[in-house]
C-alpha cells in the first residue's frame, strides 16, 4: 500500500494573537502538531544541538551549559545583521526536525500535520506548506494580551511588531483565518471546520473512501 505524505498545514500569527491556544485545538482533534518554538527551546537546553554554535557566534550568551535566552535577546538587540546570523544557525535545524516529524506522521497514517511557526511568512516558510492558517484578533486585544505579560512594555512590543508582517497582510495571504477574540469555543468551531475541509481534500487527493 502506498504511503501518502500528510497534508502540511502551517499555523502562524503575530505575537499575542492566540496561536498557542489554537494549536492545542488542532491537537485536541487528533492532528499531530510540531511547535517550532518548543523545538528551539529544546535545542537551546543543556546538551542541545545549538548550544556550542550559539556560544561561538554570540559569546557570553551561554550560561550553565545552555543558551540564556534573555542574554541572547540582549545581544541581538535591534541588529538586523545579528538576527539574520541567528536565523541562519537556527532555521536549518528546526527545518530538519520538521521533516522528521512529517515523516513520522506519515508512517502512522496521519492525514494532516500542523507546523506551528511564529514567523512563517517572514522567513518564507509558507512556500513549503500545503495550506496556511493565520490566527488573528483585533489590534487592541492583541496589545492588551501582550502587555499583560511580565516584563513587556509598549516600546518592546512595538519593536517586536516591527519585525513581523502586518496582520492584515497575513490574513490576505492565508488560506484560512481563525479569529480568537470571541472565546475558545468559537475558535474551536473554526478549527473543526478547517480540519474537516482538509481531511476531505486529503481523501479526494489520495482516492480514499
């Protein structure tokens, strides 16, 4: 029997839009989810594959055998050059993990997999996806959510947003949009509709009953 590659769904959204909670809703429906942020955290931990390379590229940002994310953020600052250098170190390994994740899901017969990627459009990752879901909420709700986080300031948020594609552009390019400002139940209805549509598409493509 031919092994079919799962349909790869890229899940993204700007900071504070509710992407993490939306990813949990896909998982609740039995869809395997790969979290790029969690993968990076693991690679930064003691014994992680990125620790030595980060230490060489950004001296002083590794402490107690693991990457100090706060120190790394301070080192990168607003330097586009340093940020690009970091991305060139991190992205290939994350992409490698994603490929392994998709292959494993294929072996278990998954019809769909979700790759949760914060900067999907910004890094060009959307070109590798079969479909893209953007998580969105009104600007005032987004800002209120993010500014409630410890250590966050309006200035820091503005710097973060400046590095991200505007929400309106992401929505315009997405195949699906999940709105998260009306509660989890409303978001779950949207996720269920997306999964049903994609499973139907997958079955048509593979000729499954």
